[in-house]
């Protein structure tokens, strides 16, 4: 395997730079092993970009992203920017880059390994075997709809947001959901609130219609409130969970706790071209700068980049196996270890990078022929 791969690094705020540094350690191992070149270019996004340039997504960052084949992002936001107008907040940097790159679907895998079921916030017997992919619509819905704002009416303030879904927005994310289900256990659970919201009624109607084109995939519908409950009660029954922007956002944080920590869940945001990879967690200001954050979600996001952008399934498998092995050895960062001995962010990254090298080496060794 040889070649040059251009990757934009957008570490962002809080623990973002800490976890991205560890993902880069792992990418460097893949690079050296496969004799290829990852050319990294770093850009500002979020609060650090506001401080330096007065905008959450500077033109230079957009240009770096446009010149890259894939983007690895840490997290944005923090209390020091919370008082800004909504359109000048760090989170706008993220929403804008998703929109500019046309990233309309966000994949969030949540898997519980048998040997690690005890890490879950829920009873191990319930979560053992959980393996779901949350497919979240990313460019529509209430996060983008207009009108929005805080207005004054009759001497009282009024907060307004609008949920809008057009047919084509639902169609394209539904197709991705059904296609993905075909590579897994062929089951799609579509989430909505069709008993109350018109946007959800259309969602259900369109998903059902698209589903007719995938007769080999089982489709069922759940209301968001019921789904939130069932995710805890019987998480193993879910395969692909197809949800709108806001419902997918909320359900994936909930599902992360099924896995044991928000620091374990990666994501891939895909459109037609350049894709963006990021952990699902935020900037965690409460632990930022203390070498305490779990870098695994960022490292697994880099693995998703190998799989979806660069078609390097072997490298992605190697990173995922390395993460499993290190965790099976009982190495955990503080939010999982609790009162036990915790590995720091940088130690965890180094262990996984080292283990990734071992797995890659084993992958490249010629398989022993069976005798007889
Ligand atoms: P958060 O995900 O940052 O933190 C929630 C809790 O999880 C905190 O207790 C934190 O310490 C812990 N946590 C998060 N990631 C962790 C990790 N890798 N290892 C160990 N513990 C981890 O969510 P929040 O507190 O609601 O938001 C903080 C800031 O992040 C806000 O400004 C918010 O807007 C922003 N945010 C950004 C993104 C993003 O960049 N994609 C996503 C969510 C929130």
C-alpha cells in the first residue's frame, strides 16, 4: 500500500487537542507500517478560532478542509464562549463545516464487547452483545430550520426553533441506513414522533416508501420516547437506528452509556465527497488540560476514516482490535476506572498505538499452512 493522503486536523477546544494528538499517534503507526504518507494540515475551529479570528470557522480552515481527503475533528465549545450570540458560538463552526461539505449522514457505532460488558452503566446481562449503528440525519431538522431566534412579543420573550424536513433529505439518509443494514443484520428501526409532529409524519411516510426498495431489510418504527426506553431495556435488539438530527444526537449519547462511556463512541459524517470524523463527545471543559480524557473515541474515529475514506479495512480492523486488547487488559481512563488506577490520555494513546503496530505486523505475516 503506498500513496499520499491529505488529512485536515481540527483539534478545536477543551479536550479536543488532547484526544486528537493520540489519534495522530495511531495514524503515524499505520503510516510507517504501510509505507504511505499522511500529510496533516491543522486548522482552527470553534472557540479557539473565535479567539484568534473572531469567527468560529475561518476561511483558512475551510480551505484546508477543501484541500483534504478527510477531516479529523476533536470537539468545540466551552463556557467562556457561552454568552456569545448563537450565530457567533463555537458550535456554529461545526454546523457550518458540515453544511459546506454536504455531510448529510452521521454514523455512530455502539458496540459492547462481552468481556467489557461490566463497564456499562446498565446490567451486563442486558447489554452483552449490543452492536448497533445509529444513522443520524445531519443537515436538516430543528438545528437548521428557520425561523429561529429569541423574539419579544407582548412584552415577553419567546424562543423559536423550527423542525423542517424535505422529502429528499429523508430519502438520502434512509437509503444510507438501508444500505448499511444490508452489510449488518438487515434490520432498521426508524425513530420519530409521528403521533405529534408533522415533520415526523413525513419522515415515517418517506422511510416506509424507501424501505419498499429493500425488501430483504426488516423495518420497524418507534416513537422517540419509546425508543429511548427500549435502548436501555433491550439494547441488543437494535441493529441500524435511523433518526433525525436531534433525535439521533440525543439517542447516541444515551447509547454511549450502554457502551460504558461517551469517550468510547466515534463517528463518521459522510456526504458525497470529503468526510469528517470526530468523537461524539464534546470539549469536556471539566477535565480539559488534565490528561484525563479518554482518547478512544477519537482513535476509533481515525479507524472509521481508514475504513470509509481510504478503504483501508485492514488498518481499521487493526486499530479496533488494538483498542479491544488494551481495554481487555484492564487499562482504562479515569471516567471508566472510577476509583481504580487510571491510565492518562497520553498513556492510553501510546498503548493503543503500540498494540496497533503489533496487530498490523501479525496481519502482514504469511499465514502458516495447515499440515495434512
Ligand atoms: P461533553 O461531551 O463535553 O461532556 C459530558 C460529560 O462527559 C462530562 O462530564 C465530560 O467530562 C465527560 N466526557 C466527555 N468526553 C469525555 C472523554 N473523552 N473522556 C472522559 N470523559 C468525557 O458534553 P457537555 O458537557 O454537554 O458540553 C461541553 C461543551 O462541549 C459545550 O460547549 C458543548 O456545546 C460542546 N459540545 C461539543 C460537541 C462537538 O464538538 N461535537 C458535542 C457536544 C457538546
